[in-house]
C-alpha cells in the first residue's frame, strides 16, 4: 500500500516531538542538576552513564517484546502511544525536581532518570520498527526513513535553538522555574505529535519472525563489519556529545555576559543548520564527484578536527568573546558530523549485505537496532566524562539565581577550553584509526557483494 503525503507528514511530526524530548534530556539534564540544583557533576555523570547503558541493554528485550505483541490496533502503535504518555509524565518530573540538596535529591534524580530511559525505550523502538508494517513499497520505506531521520534532526535543532532563551523568559531569571515550564511545554507537544502519528499510521497485519535476544546478539557478533561500524559510531557520537555537554558551560562562564543565552542559542542554531546542510547538501555533492564513501569518511573527520583545532587556537589566544570567530569553526565541526551521520547509516546498510553473504541470514532489524543501542551508550560515556571533567577543573555551579554569576578561576576556564576541544579530537582520532584498520566494506567491495546477492536471488 502506497503512503500518502499526509501519512509521511504525520510520521515526520512524530519524529520532531520524539527527538525534542530526547534532546532536552541529553543536552540539559547535566546542566540542570549540576549547575542549577547543585549536585556533584561526577555523581550526575555516573547516574547518566549507568542509566543509559542499562537503557541501551534494554533495547533488544524491548524489541522482542514489541515483536510478540498482537492487538486490534496493531503491534507497534499501542506501545508507541502508551510509552509516549508515560515518558511525557516522567520528563516533567525530571525537570521539576524538589528543590533540596543532599541524599533526597540524589535518590530522586537516580530513580526518575532511570524511569525516563525505560519509558523512552517503550516508544522509541516501536516508532522506528513500524516502518515495514505501514507500507510494503520499498521506495516508501526508504522515503519514510529519510523523513524520520530528517525530522528528528529538526526536533533536536529546535531544542538547541530555543531552550535556554525559553528557560530565561519563562522563569523570570529563575532557571529552576524556567526548566519546569519548558519541560511541561515539550511534554505536551510530544503527546500531541505522537497521537497524530498513531492516528494516521495504519498498520497492516502481518506475520513477523521473532528472534530471541540471544539470537540477535549472535547475529551481530558474527558480523565483523557491523561491529566495526558500531564501534566507529560510539567514538564519533561520544565526541559530539562531549561538545554539546561542555559548550553550554563555555558560553555561560567563559564567553559570559548578560546575553550569553542568546549567544549560545545563535551558536547552536548555526551548528544545527550546518549539521543538516552536511547531511542534505555536502554529502550529496561529494558523492556526485564520485568520491568513495570511505574517503569521504576521512575527509569529514579531518574537517571536524580542523574545526576543533581552530576553536582551541582561538581560546589559547584569548579570543573567547567573538561569536562570529567561534561560529566559523563550529560550522565545520557540525557539518562534518552531519556527513558522518549519513555515512554510518550507509555503512550499516552495507554490513547487512555483508552478513547475508557470510552467514546466509539477512538481519536488518538486529543491525539497525544496534544503532540506537550504541548512540545511547556513547552519550552515557560522554556525559560521565563530562561530569568527571567538570569536577576535576573545579567548576562551581551558579545555583543561586538571585546572586551574581559565579566567576570561575583562570585555571577552571583553561581546563574547560581544553576539555571541550581536546577530548573530542582524541575520540575522532581513535575513530579514524580504528576505522581504517578494521573496515573492509569499501564502495567497490560493497557493490561486488550486492551483485553477488542479486545473482543468487535470480538463481533461486
């Protein structure tokens, strides 16, 4: 059955709401609990890492549970809507913490954040898994995947652009109040967008082969190229999350000034725009020039590293208050990340064919479910490193909204500049070394595998 434009739009709208929620949690939970409420950055980072790794490990189990579900409304939509409602409630609770310190706040944060991860998985897995169930047209499936990924980027960009400005405006200078209202607004948008998605996306009843979790992991670990791509995704995403976690502290305490929120918002907007341009324009241009994907990968890594080097040079030269100077290398970093996000999806697709040639089994669902798994694991590791780094450099949070901005020491600011540039560069350097050593699915080899599979199917 061919999908209508309205159905594609509804699916994209679901991605916008879904990733607004994820971006709010991924980018601002550390800042909210450490800088606004005063918890130890290392403690917050540890809980975030443990919860996200637990959540990532929970993904395969959730996938099997969803696959075994049969209801009059279909297999996926009941989980999508119920998970959305629960996650929206928990999201509000996450950013409406009782304003107290010590053990009570630590326990509250630990429990609520783990609940947030579990309920998000309840709706995220069905959202991406429902594509084959709503259309049997290959072109529609591909288009729906592109719509979902692109609109997810829009949702993340909206959070980056407006969150801190909205927190300041809605809270009247009190970030505790501001975050509560922002979370409430995002939660309401989330429920509405997923309701629209559920109403328009009609599932077709079909039989579905359900693998056990053990079989899923066996399929993954028998595919060395899928593992290579998964490992590369972890390193690349860890670098990106380190940047997003540190950059808000840089703008608040280093860039500084009364208008730091606006400057941070403009920098994030430029970054988000160039990340989308990297996906939609830069990558297609490079492909039209017949540059192999494995070479584009190295070029994109080099672009990101050059961007970080320029930012570091500006910081070492004391040029930390020139927004235009910072946006130029920032655009390089984010455009490169846009290209890399496309490439890793392309490489994962190739690893599916490779696995079929090697084992005789085609495991799309297993391999692509690992993309969600490793992104969560990478973000968990990145936020843990962020927490340790903030405590090591002695950054003091501005927990009293009535007081003037805390002035950080010169050594703290130097440490912050080094952490937000050097750590991501190390991650990217390891990624390219690992990739070049382990990756064998070049464009030529991938085409050879595809042709061989085509011939096998014809022979059958």
